[in-house]
C-alpha cells in the first residue's frame, strides 16, 4: 500500500475502477458485479473507485453491497462529487450517457459547497457506508470557476472535519489538474486517459509538478477505453470510435509487444505505473475473468527490449519512463 499525498490514506498499486459495475455500455448482472469485486479482493486489490455518474448510482450501490463482506478498515474507497442526482420522470434509458440503466434520475452539475455535501451524503447512503476515504471533484472542465471557488473549499473543509481522508480532482485532461496541483492543497489527482501508450500529455506539466509538490497521481483509462486492451476487438478510444491513425499505432505497438513475448495490455499497464508520481493504476473490469486478466498482466514484467524498440521507432518519446 502507498500513501496518497498527506491524507493518511493508502492505496494499492492496482485499483478497481467500478464504472462497468454501473452497466457501462452493456448490462452487468448483480451476481457478476459481486463476483468482479470478489475477484479483485482475491488478487490483492484494496483500492476501489466509483462515482454517482456511473449508472446513475448503480455502481455505488453494487460496490457498497459487495464490499460489505470485508472489514471496512482493510480497503480504500473513493467516489466523486460534481454531478448531483435528482429523480426524473423520464422513460427510456441512459445510453446517451453511456450506461445501460433506466433513466430514473438526471444528473445536475453542481460544484457548490451545498451541492458537494448533498452529493456525498447521497453517495454514502447508496454505498451503505458512514465514510469514504477519497473524494474527487468529477470532471469540472466547464465549471472551473465554481469548482475552485466553492467545490474545492468544501472538500477542504470536509477533510479538516475528518469526514474524508484525502481530496482531489478527477478528469480526462491534464491542464486543469495541473492547476489543482499548483493552486490548491489537494492530496491526489485522478488523470484518466492522458498518460498512456497513446497519449503522454500529462507528462508535460502535470506529472512533474505533482512529483515536485508531493501530490499523488492515480492513473485511469490505461487502455484508452478499449483500444489498448485489444485494438482488433475494441477499436474505441476515449469512448468513441478510434481514429484510423491511433488504431494503426496501437496495432504497431501490439506487434512489437508480441515480438518481445509480452502483450499490449501488460505494456499499457506497466507504462502507466512507471512514472514516480503515479501511486496507483485503476483498471476497469466487468467480470471476474477481466479482473484476473488485469492482475496477471499487471504482474507480468515487460522486457527492456520492448521499450527500446518503441523509442527507436518513434512509438514512444525517448524521455518517457518505463
């Protein structure tokens, strides 16, 4: 276990991202969701991440139910604020937002101090817990002023009160996360999809700045939503169809991996965890089999010759750690 910043919260180097437990893209049954969490526990994973956004609360409910089998002191749980859920009268599903669940609620962007507290209270009720360990401001891209002026101070107060152990922000971009690192006292930032074999934009400023200031970085989206897991079967990148250029690049990296007796998945996970600022990599999984595969790949050493070839062929910048 590795500590997050100064918050007294520890995480395992591999964590479970629970978006799929909220029926990301396609339905997952309750038993399958429970088995996914149990498999993660069996493989030594003790850090679990969720959010109200994931399946309109379904991910939180399922994760909380599955974790009730275990001692609360033995795991670290993070959730997010910024999207408050309100009951909705609408019919149909939530697939427009990526989740195969009934549209019984609607998301309301809310980074006010009151909204942060109300959202967290609702999350605790869905999780069936009296506390979470980490709270992230979730995707404040278009709400920066409110997030910095009201949302962040609210989290700081919750941390000071001992309601949460660590606070931060989680986004699919590096620029605003760098601002959080520089201008606030966050413990951790969750950077999704911006430090991968296909996108190293977080390495320009975010990761060096976090390392200098002692702020921990959790990396999500190691597979860029599927492309780096298996480009032939899942040609999606950042939740949409992958551009041809990126698909070709992923296939080239996969070919190099196979020549060196490893896999693209192992290389993708190893790359994310290599930077000294990174304390944990979140792997999304929707089944026990996917959990076991991620754990196996994460534990598989990637040959130095693989990294050398990537740099020599321009598939990886020469300065990137591995």
